[in-house]
C-alpha cells in the first residue's frame, strides 16, 4: 500500500496513488529489473540488476537471482559457499559513484550543497549547463519534481547520450521535467527559455564567466546563480566578472570537505582517507533590472588586483584559452566514450522493445 496522509480540511485519509517518477523503484519487494546492492561481511559492495533465472558469481561461490526476487529491502541472502550478503536498494549517491561516466561527475557532497544553497524547490524552472554524465541532473530532477522544469545544456552530443541513459536507468523512465539541449549555452539559452523566467541556474563548466550576460537575462529578479569550478583561478575569475557585470549581488564562495569516522567499540577515530577538494561553489543573486548593487564597504587587500592595485585584471586570466587539462581534469578517451554511447543506445532499444 502506498503512503497515506490526512486531508486537514476534510479529515479523510488519502492514498498517494499518483507516484512521482521513479518512486515505485524505491520501495516494495525486489523484482526482476531492480538494481540491488550486495554487501559482503568485509563491507565490499557489489551492485547487480536482477534477472529472472540469473546468477551472481564471485570467487567465493554464487547465488541465484531468484533467491532475491520477492525479498523485502534490507534482507540477507546466503550464497553456495555460505557467505551472507546484505541486500539493499542503492541510494542515489551509490548509483552516481558507480554509473557509466563520460565526463567527471559532481560528487554527492557537492550535489547536496548545490540543491540546498541554490534553494532548488519543487516546481522550479532550473537551467543546468555542463551535463557531463548526468549526476547532478538526477539531484536537480528530484528537487524540482514532475511539476518543475530542468533544461540541461551540453556541448557534446556523446556526453548528452550517456547522461540521458544514466538518468533514464535511474528513474526507470524518461523524466517528464527534463529537457536536454545539445549546444552552447550562450547561443541556445535565449532560444529555449523566455527572458526573466528561470528561477535558478547551475553552471558546471570551464569558463562560466562567458555566460553571465545570457544567464542574467534569463533569471528572474532574486534568482540564484551557482557555479561549480575546479580551481582557484577559475573561482577568482568568475567572482570578479560577477562583480563587474553589475547585475548580481556580492558573490559568496566555499568548498566542502567530508571526512568519515571509524566506529568500532572504543576505537572511534577519523578515517585515514577523506573526500577532500572536489570543487569550489560560488553563488550570487540576480538583482532587479536597473538596480545598482550597493558599494562594497570592505576594501580589497592591497595588491589583490595586481602590482598597480588599480583593479587591472591579470593577463593570465583574461587571455588564457581554457581547456580541461588546464584545470587538472583527466581526459576521457574517445574509444571509451564511443563504447559507453553504444551501450546506452542498445539499452534504450531494448527498453523500447519491451514496451
């Protein structure tokens, strides 16, 4: 039975029969086609997709998929060698870290910050540029819901195909709130949305400062712009260009570092490894048309803008040709991209045949 709530006006109980996209895959007994995360006694994870009559093999025995199908979430199963596995549906964070990748993904710790600090709300109209493998798109779609709208822009069609496959695989269907546009944001955004109708903009790209004019035109007054950048030079450039634009509030920037803890009796201590720097987030609000931002009361440090201190921009920042290698991104081979794109196409064709 679906969840129920009480109507405060009538006092009657109502079934939540109209399930949001993907919700049916998150609850109930395991069924064929479901993704299941198996955890062994040493904490090692294995993610499988259940198939009637299928088998899961390791160097320490095997187990039948049919022994899992029909079991409730949070069950255990024992393989032929007596090894017991805990069975759980993978969370969104688990899926993101294990899904096929064309480009580097936005880590869950940063996706959570973006959804919260950009105030992504149900029904919002959101623009995302730099789809990559679709990791952030899934978090944004969950936040806006079926009644919202997410316009995702990606320059590379092969990356867009991989992202579409990952998002469709996670939600179990095409998400009604999502529209993917292949092309450059500066050229495509004015053709896609009306001026002053976008609530939030999320930029995950090499040079977000190049898009500030079209983003400002698209945002509603008070709308939020949040940029995800990898290096301090990118962070400095986008913050200064936000100030120079004149249509945004004073930018705010931060990064998040996540350190796990070892929990074993009295041996409670920080883990030796941690999720350190992945990227910087910088955010600003759109001012109303014609409004000039208040003058900054705090003066910059002497020399912050070069030796002359006259606000001149560093030539290295203004003339540099930006590419992924410059900011430390490991390039993905074209062979790998073609392989993942073929796999995504085959999976989509199989889904269409099944339908």
